[in-house]
C-alpha cells in the first residue's frame, strides 16, 4: 500500500512535488483495487489520473478485493488530499479501519447503516480537529453526529450540552444534551487539558477501539471502570489499591471502587457486549459515582496517574488491549505542528511551536 512520500529539503519552497506524489499514489491505489477515481479527477493533466493509468497497466485484472473498508480508505485519502489534510498512510489502512469499525454510533447510540445516504450512515471522524488522519485520532460515528460535531472541540460541545439543558431546547444541530456531553468527553480524550479539569469529567462514553487517551487521569478512569467486566476484579482492585500514593488516596480508591461495583451489580445482566458497554457508560451519570471519582482523582497528580497506569499495565492489572505510550508515539502522524495540515498546504513556512502533550497515552 502506498503512503505519502516525505518532503525533501530541496522541495521545501515548492508544494507541487509533494502534491503530485500524493495524487499519483492515490490513483495507483485506486487501480490496485480495480476502482475508478471520481470523474472530476480524470482530466488529462491530473496526477491522480496518471497514477491510475500507470496502476491499471501494471495490475490489469490482478486487483485486490474492494471491500467497504478499502473503499472508505480511498475515500478518506481523497478527501484529505482535496482539503490539504495530513493523512498517515502507514498505520491507517483498510485493516485499521476494520478494527475501529462499530455497529452502533457511540454518540447517538443508533445502529449504523452503510451507503444509504441517511444520517445513520457510518462515517470516520478526526476526533481532534487540529490533527490529521492518523491512528489514535479516528473514531467511527454516525454521519448525523459527525456533521454536528464538525470543527467543535470538547469545550464547545460541553457548552452546547449546557445550553440545551438550561434553555430546554431539546437539541442543537440534531443532538440532545446527553449526546453533546458524549462528544465533549470523546474530544477530551485526545486533547491535553489540565489534570483538575480532566478529573471532573464523567466517563459518559468509553474510548472507541484504538483511540488514544492523552490525559493520564482519564486513562486511569477508563482502566478502573473496565475492572468489573471480567472475573478476578477483587484481586486486581486490591493490587491497585496498594499503588495509591497515600492513605487518603487509598481510602478514596476503595470507596470509589466499592461504589462503582455496587452500581455495576445493580445493573444486572446484559444481552450483549454493546448493552453492557452502554450500561457502564450510564453508571457515570450517577452523582455518587462522579462524586467519589472526583474525590479520588483530585488526591492524585497526573504523575501519580501515569505511574499507577504503567505499573498496572506491566503487572497485567489493566486489562487486555491496554498500552501506555510515550508522547511522540501517542501522537505519531498527527501533524500537530501544522494543525493537521499537509506541510505543502499548511499556509506558512514558519515553523509553528509543537503542541504540548502529556507524557502518556492510553490505547484501548
């Protein structure tokens, strides 16, 4: 599979070589899957058409299966190229899109459709708007939720949730207060925010598969919330309690864990994993759960949360599929230094300061 070629130093003041290579590779991959690019890109001077023609001559009928993940991959790359957005093409491929696929929208909780043209159709969202299409920054949600979210961040979404509640508006851009609150939490995962602010956020939506959680206190929140979805939680919680930095923090942890477990047991059994996921998220609407979580979280520092999470992961206490990543690895390919834009189209050759990210990331 092709990926965007790096910018050479001698190309720095000429956007065209990078743009031509990207378009050519995209056309080549359309041919590899036996698909034709959109008609508007098939004019004689199009580099995308040149890549497509070259690919057709090489692959002929020996093409790859164009399933919906391959089609979505090409569609995303084409859209990113058209808008000058950075697209990390090594990790983000059809197989990656299959791994992050979901059957139900995490925001609206409606069953997702495909290719119907309805608001329920599945779409891939860049959760953090000033970052590119890259692993850790992508989530599948309904077109309805994606369009409403648009370029809004966590703060905007939370403000919309409050406006709906206070003004009894019913909805803003088709989303209820509860749905805007989920968008706010989802966006907060990939947005470095102060520890005290992140500690106050309820876990109204669990991070979708492969989404990075950049704030250590939220990573710990997710890890603790998932302790009760498998056997052996009593042993693991006892081990986690021993990792708390003070007697007060340990007592707060035990109180929070007991409260969350009691609410989880009271919720009963579930028909499937999706129903259980929603029930776990809904536990975070309970005032006592939120209150006791904040009591614990504010007795910890971001460094404490990072240490607990790393040790828990090393000792097998965090659960399967959990990894703690360093700053550079967590945001690799996000193009934060250009606001998620390709360097060739970033609009300025002046180097922008790199956004600060916390030293850990949670990979679920």
